[in-house]
């Protein structure tokens, strides 16, 4: 069927090992398309390529004017990550397309790796119009069968959802359970967002992660699904005028990516999205510090009536803007004394940072978030003594992490940014958590439209100028830009640990995130919850985390990030000091990682080598079913004996009924050891391996 549409100019390349085969061509209407085979079988059927602007149609009328192929094999050394050395090995095919009436041209550049494909559109200066008002990208990802899909609904503003495991035909049914947030979530439930994962039907399933890399100057992508044809088409997030991107040519789009393997572990190990990003743009990276932190943050989530705001007076006394005239509400954790306690705790346990939320003026205004709300990023509340805390933290060798909640007033934040960053430097802060809760200002924008994509990257770049590290919340989902800007340590951009206090995250949630959301970059998931029985903030409703205590330890390994919170209250850690020892010990930066077992939505087992010692760590998690992890230690170097400290679920542990039952035991391990380790329902295991002298 396909052969009939092929022309003499058909262009085919294979990946370095030959397991992937890409075919690119134009059909009889001059529409460019591609197909992708995996291990001799067609995986992606004929799928169209191109974009449409008000000015120019870049989707048809094309002929292939020339091609270029090359093979690249190189490696690079990330500032931080799961590996100290990353191989970037691919065959490249650049297809130059030309059309007449009107004259126009674009190049589609493909990079075919052994673990997948990336391609992007490159628009050179055009003979006629170099200003393009883009409304539509037609890029397709078409499949031939009713495969399994792991996805969340298409949305212009949020990705904080639980994941569905469904199929093409069942998708509308699965999407029914979600609350509609934006018009992106089509009423018929056929719109989803990336990253998403496919597992093909059949006895030898193939896993495909679809996402994008190096999203800059362009909106995020969603996928509209034809559930009967098993086809997916790109939809670009528009602004509120319906325009997706305003481009001035020359311009290269972000890469569209497919990570492909019949071994689920390869999807987790893949560095394809980073490989498609530009090298590090920061010359001196010595100030970028992977780290662990604690914070007053969780106090606000555990249902004990703590507030970010300093005062309740504000709304009662409209017009009063002088905080010294307002009274503290008495339950404001970001106060000097309380923050000192966290600094003491961090210093005692070797934790690098203390995050303080609710330290600055503006939180009272939060309640009126429909208005033109404003936070001030250099105005501390009267009970938060910046200088005293600066000196105290310094003396204790701890860094305070600043919080910039913007309530989605990104326009105002951009204006305050230099002042805010200078204020941070003046007070010895070198990391900031940003937030964009609410509807974006300017009103014309969505959280993932072109303007916001640019805003958030601009914040990371300007932070780099001040040698500030960034952890962004409610930002467009990551696409590997942290390779180029490694001061951008982590993002939220998914449903995080905070939801454990708002209904809970089922154990399957953290078994799917590494296959999907994490492919674009690390997540500030906030693991380390020891008290899993909670009350919802402000509502007093009961909530329970979908996890045993031990599983929370394992998350430091299965959810790798250079920025890891120990989220729970110090008093909860003090109840379980022997388990907390693991959080003290576990590194946040690795020289090597090996995925031992994996199945999306069900389980992950991974081994990692510390970047700064010879210690290894192993973490495993399961969904709500008990499971035996089969840990084969052959990844260890031969001839070395290790003392393994195993943090395991007790026999009767269960995330629901007995989450805090754990045991710690020590065994001796070599590269010949094979361990069958039981994980409780919703449980896990965390192991530290230290070479014996
Ligand atoms: C939502 C963020 O995810 C959370 O971490 C933060 O505490 C609140 N917004 C307030 O900024
Ligand atoms: Ca959030």
C-alpha cells in the first residue's frame, strides 16, 4: 500500500545498529511524510509532516530538493545527572523541501539513534515572507493497531494529573474521569499531552515515548487522537487569540521525539532528549550544586492550619499596606525562630538547603487571585528577619532556598526579576523555587503557550547570570533544556508529592512518571514522606499517601533529580532516625545508572553509582501489588565485597494498612549475588552498598 506512494527520491536511513529504519518522502500532493520501522516491522505508519501559518503553507506542494546524511558518534559530560558520560550516536538525514507558487522552503532534519528518533523543522529565510503566524502543526504519529496508551488529558495550563493506562479505542472513556481545565481537553476525550507512552499490542511489545526536545520560542505540543484509526496529530498550544507561534525566520522548531525499544528498561535509560539539546551554555558551572533540602513547606500541607500568609488582617483592613500595622495570625511557619529550627535540623543531618515559603509580602492577596495580584520579592514579612537568618544559616553551613510564588503574574515577575535576584545574592541565597499558580498574566497566555515557554527559559537564563539555581513549578513540562542550562535543576510539571495530602497518589503514579514526565528532565517530586496518614490542607479531610515508608526511600533512586527534598516534618524524621539515615546518605548525583527491572505503571528497579565515591545504591518500587524484585548484582565490579544495608518493608507492611512497618538488615554482597527481595503492596526497597576495606 505504502509502496505505491513512494517515488524515486525516497530517502531511507537506518540507526547505527540497524534496528530502526526511517523512510521519508513526499506523496502525490507534495506533502512530506515519514514512516518508522523497528526490528524489521513497521512501527509508525505514513505520518504527515509540516506546519501551517497564516502566511505560508508548509504542508504540501513540496518536492525533495536535496538530502544530506551524516553519522555522528560523540559523547558529553553532564554537569549532573544519572550518568557522568553520555553517548550521542546517530545517523542524520536532512531533507530539503522546496515548493513553488509561492516559493517556499523548509528542511526536515532527522536524527536516528538506536533508541529512537528526533526530527525538527528548519525554516531558512524565505524568498517572500519571513514573519509567520503559526496556527497549526500537522506532524503525525500514526500507528496500526489498538495499542496501550499511558497518558493524561490535553491541557493548555496544567499537567498535575494522575495517569491513565488505556488504549486508543478506550481513550474517550478513560478521559471522562478528569475534570476539564481548558478547552484543550476536548469534550470527546481525544486530546492528550506529551510526554506520553505507548506499549504496542502483541507478544513482543514495543514501548514508544513521544515527546519533544529543546522547546524554545515555540509553544508546547499536545496530541489529538483519532481513536478509530490509531493516529495522533500534533496540536500546538495557542494563545487566547488562537495563534500558536509568532515566528521570525530563520527559525528551527523544537525536536519531535520518539524513544523506542522492546525493552522497557531502555526507555528509562534513554538520554535521547538531552542529546537533542544544545551543549551547556554556562562556562563556569562550579557554583551549580546538586543538593537535598528540607523546608517549612510541608507544614502548610498537613492540615494544621498553617498559612503562607503572615496576617489575616489584610482582607479585614483593605487599603492597609504597611505590614508593621498588621497583626500576625500566629500560625505562619516562615518566621525567624521556626526557620532556625529547620536550619538546625539540616545542619545536624547534613542536608544542604532549607526552603522557606511564605516569607514575602503578597500572600494575603492570593485570596483575590482573580485581580491583578502582586507578590513583592524583596519585601520580607515582619516576622522573617532576612539578615539574622542569613548569618545564622551561614554559621551553620546551610543555604536557605528562596521561594518566588508569582500567582501566575509572570509579566510582573519578569519586571521584578533583576531586583529579586540581586536581593537573593545580597542575602546569600543561590537557589530559588518559582511558582505560577492561577491563570497567567498576561491574560492572553496559557501556562504552555509560546510566551510562557520563553518566559520560563528567560528566568533560568537570567538566574544563571546571577549564579542562581532554579526549581520551577507550574512551568511548561521540561524538554531537556537543563542540559544547556544546568542551573535549572528541576521542575514540578506533573502531579507531585504534595497531592499525598490531597487524596493521595496511588503507587502506580511513581511507576509511570519515570517513563513519561521524567524523560524531559528531573522532577521536584518531594519524596521522603514518613507520616503517610494525613489531613488535607484547610479542609480537615483524611488523605493517605499511596506508599509505604520504605518506598519513600526508594523514590530517591527511582525518581532521580539533582534536587531532592526530604519533605516531611523534622519531628516525623526524629521518630524514625534509623530510616532517615538513608535520606542522609543517598547522593543526588550519579556517575552511572543501570535499570535492572521495569514495567510502566507496575515496577522499577535501578542501581546507581555515586558520582563522588565507590558506593552503589539500589532502589525498587512496585504498584499496589506485592512483588519480588530480582536484584542481580552483576553490575558491581568483580572481586570487591560490599556491605549492603537493606531498608525493606516488614513482612506485614502494606501501604494502606501498615505503611510504617520496616526492617533494616545488613548482608555481604559481591557481583555474584542474586537477591530475591519482597516488596510490600505499595512498597519498595532501598539499598546502600559500601565497599568493604
Ligand atoms: C504549588 C506548588 O506546587 C507548591 O509546592 C507550593 O507550595 C504552592 N504552589 C505555593 O506556592
Ligand atoms: Ca503545583
